[in-house]
């Protein structure tokens, strides 16, 4: 291997070694030796590429691809950020108009959920849809971070999406207008037989207070049971999801945060919790993600409620930036959540106590007006 190649390999691998050893991810001597063994293989692969590939190799491109593969091989939301992406993430003046999409990555950029009332929701995008291209740029090699970045822009600007649903080979072309909107995070309605339907579209910091007020208002209207709807809710903060759960669970551990280095942080209830005592069910689907998953998992694990619907997204991890010497960074999942009883939420999702299938139309067809998940929830509440 040439001295130039060795230097480039060192510049790429050194930050990884430092992060691994100093950060405490691997603490034993055996683990450190295993790390060095894999890095030696990595160096050999780079040498083989430079010596045997049919065309002249741009080592910068090779290393960038290697870092991307290292990060994205961990989970769908970790990635390697370029220096410009780091700057974009840290700036306070980045464009704030959006389509209302939360995305992850599986083969392509994939829809986790579309926010109520957003351009994406109005266009009929649903959890699981694949975005094959953004403004004619294929997403096959895009990270979830880059996909989310490209979906943002100035208010009033347009973005073209090429969307696939299910096993369809034909994509559906959409042109959406980015909006800067302020939509309600909590809405309510009183259903027959004293059922209060509470829709939580986003777990903003004020949602626990809004939720408490909403339940009180429903009780004054005659509600004696609650259907908490967090389907396709993937927005907000983990803290807000946990704080909202405290309204329904009076004692004990709500969830546990597991951090790098085997650290575990139980998140318990506090004084004055458990204010809402009405019989309750929680409606979930494949778009129930992040803070909504913590909320649903905490209530279900405490035997406070039954979950009804579909398995949730399994995205209960938090990411942070780990900067590298060249100005780029690793966007890494540094913490994940499990239930108080030890069941993993991240990657696995929550299996509902009462599973309900929900038929999905082809792209371009109107979404169904019937709601089998809500119908089943009302039936369950009638028996409580």
C-alpha cells in the first residue's frame, strides 16, 4: 500500500478508533483486539481496491462510501454526514417549511408517517410508502438524514416525489408544495356511548398539559371512556411522550433508556401522576413512532390500557452528532428505549394486544372512509 493510501486510511479510521476506545463502547482488551483485527481487514481491502480495480480510484470517494456503509449498517437512522450536512444541521437559519413527513430508510427513503393536515397527508402518503426519488434524484443511496434534509425548503417551493406502495413496480408521481404550518397537536371529539376520542398528532412539549385539559373537557361533556389515537404519530420529543404517559400511570417505572456503554436509566413516575383514571385504549399503527411508541408502551406495560391496531414502527432511539477531524460527522443512535419489563421497543416495535388489519388502496386511489381500528376500539371499550 502506498504512503498516500495509508495516510488516507489512517485519517478515516483514527477517529473511529478514538471514538470506540475513548468513548467506552468497547471496554475489554478482547474487544479492543477484535476492533483492531477488523481495521486491519479494512486496510487490506482498501489496498486491494487501489491495486486491482480496473480504473483509477478516488480514495476520497471510497472512504466516504465506507463511512456511509459503517454508519448505515448499524440501523436505518444512523449515517455519515458530510461537512455541509453538519453545518446544515447546526445552523439556526435552515429552511423550516416542510411536507410533514417523518422518514427512515429501507432500500429507499421510506415514509414513517405523514403529519395530520400536512401536504403529505393531503396527498395520501401513508406509513410504509417508498420515496424512490426526490426532485428526480434517486434515493437508493440516500441516508434517512439526507432524505429529510432534501424534503425541507422555503415556504411555497415545490418538491417532486416518485412514490412506490407495497409490491407495485409502477411509481406514482407527486408534486407537493412545502408549507410552514402550525397545526393543533391535540384534538378531541365525543363519540356515542360516552367515548372521548383524543387524537394526539404530535408530542410537543405542551402536550401533557393540553392532554390533561382535553380529557377534563371531554369528561364535562359526558365522556366515561377514552380512545387515545396515536396512529401515524411520529413527531415531537421523547420527554413529551413520557410526560404524557405520567397522566395515566401513577406509580412505577414508565420506560428504561439504555445508553452506549451499558448505562441504564429508568424513567419513573413522579408525584401527582396518574391524574386520568378513565378506562382507556390506545390506537396504534405502523406509523406510531418515537415518542408515541414510548407513550403507548408505558401505558400498556403498566396494564393501564390495551393497544389496538398494528405493530408500531420500532424507532425508539435517539441520535447525536459525533464530529470527525475533517469536518464531517457520524450521526449515531446513542440511546434506545425498552419497556419497564425489559421488552425492546427500538427495532422491534410494539405488538398490539388486539391486532386489526387495515386495507390499503393503491396509490392515487382515495383512502377508505371506514375505520376498522377505531371500530374495534369502540367494541373493546364497550366491554370495560
